[in-house]
C-alpha cells in the first residue's frame, strides 16, 4: 500500500530525523507521481494562511492503494517505521479516493508554538509525505483544494454538481473539475475502469487476497479471499479491519459483527478509574442532552482526539463518551451542536469508588 502522511506543524524537528527537500504545492492543483517499490517517498509542503478558512486534502490512487496519516507533529513525517503511528492525529486507511477536510483558521491556532524560523499562527505549513509499498509500484494524484464552502450545508463544489452526483460513481460533466476532484475519481480513467477504486484487474482471481478488491462489486476478489475466516460482510469493510484494534465505521454494523471487539459493542457501562479514562460504555449524549459527534468525524468540530493519536483511548467511528489521555475529570465528547464544542457526559460513578481529584486541565481547542 501507499502511505500519505500530512503534518501541519510549528515545532522544529529533532536533529536526528532527516527530511528530504519539499516540493511546494499550489492550492487547487493536483500533482501526479509514481513511486517504485522499495519504500521510496515524495515530500510536499504547502503554506496555509488565515485566508483559507477550509481546505480539502485529496489522494486519488491511480494504481494501488493509499493510506493517510495526518499530524501536527512534524517529527511524525520522519518516522522510518510505518508501525510508529502514535503521534498521528488522523489516519485515512480506506481504499480508493481519500478526502480530509481541514480548517486552517482553527487548526493553525492549535498547532504547537515554534521557533522564530517558523510561521506564527494562524498561518502555518501543511507537510505531506507519500510512500509506496506495492511491488508493482504506486501511482497517485495528490492535491489540496480550497474548500471554504465545504462546511456550508447545500453548497456544491461546482455549479450543477450536487452531493448526489458526486456519489453515483458515474462521470458527470458538471463534476469533472478540479474543485470536485474530477467527480471524486469517476472521471479518472484508471479509477472508472476498476470494479472498486484501487483494485487492479490483474489482481482478481490471482490467488492472493487483495484488500482493495475485497468488495461486493469485485465479488470479494473473485474468490481469492475464500480462505479468510471472515467472509465479505460489507463493502469497504476489509478482512484485516475486523479486530485490528480500531473501530472502523464500515465494519461497525451487525453484518460485520460490529467490527469484532474494536467498537466496544455490548461493553458493560462499568468502569474503575476515577477519571473514567477506562470507560468503554455506549452513552453518547452529554449532560445537557446534546448528541455526541463521532470521534472519527471532523464536523462540526475539528479536533486532534483520534484513534491514530490516542490508540488506546477507545476512540474511532462511534460517538460514545470517552476521556482520552485522562485530560478531563470524566468522560466527555465533542457535540454535534456547532454552538457548543464539547461537554461532559453523565456515565455514573466508577465501580471502584475513590476520591475524585479536580483538575485544572481543559480540553484543548477554541
């Protein structure tokens, strides 16, 4: 697979972490490149100012697949091992076209302060690293688009290109523009010809189970995955997603047994730690009755509390209350109400009672 790691950062990198020269990106422009096998990498950066209220990072796989790690820690882009993802804020590990909405006007203010050589908030850099893993090589298109209207309900990416046209997998002339990522890849020949984005025709029935082809539209890799214990249960829920330690939205359905143990489905409401950082129950409303936003979502609240950054905090594609890194007095969540960023949840008292220590720590963010 290919790894795309993004980073908006203010602090200087450690001296022992080497960075390759960056290629500067321009807004609303796609870069097309090919990575050979053997872990070759491409590095990019882009200057973001307060004038860009929202941007959309898009990765279009032309050959192979693409995964994404997004971080506000520049050192994370220099990690030599793909297993060290603890510093990442976001991770995109689906198949096909990948999109991520970012709000520089919010996130640049939250980025770590920097030395005098780095831009001061609310302006900051967006860094990117693309890495290939497939033996056949990885070809991709990568771009950062102006998405100032992305958080406005009912606003199309281009005139005549509504959400229903972007999701129908048919190339629509009105959507075949950069701002709409070429109809989310439907107008890109390499993607349009595939039974599922990222699945190459020669991978079907080749005797090897390929995640990108493990979909209903590709007849579950035409039998190549028959030896896997878990049969095809839902499109975009791949065999290695279940019981992998992360709650995946596509697998968090009854047909996929609620992603195995990853989403804490059916977990008891009991917890032991006084601050509730071990709470894995299902309560998903705040003390005032507001519904919680999914931890995997960045709308309406943008934040850094993701599974990629806090892999042991019980976060993921669910909206249950949690207390990642024990930063608050008890479980809480970001609310789905744009008028209130976050709020505590009433999950009862811990099973093992003890004195609760009040904390001066607050949830970071505006």
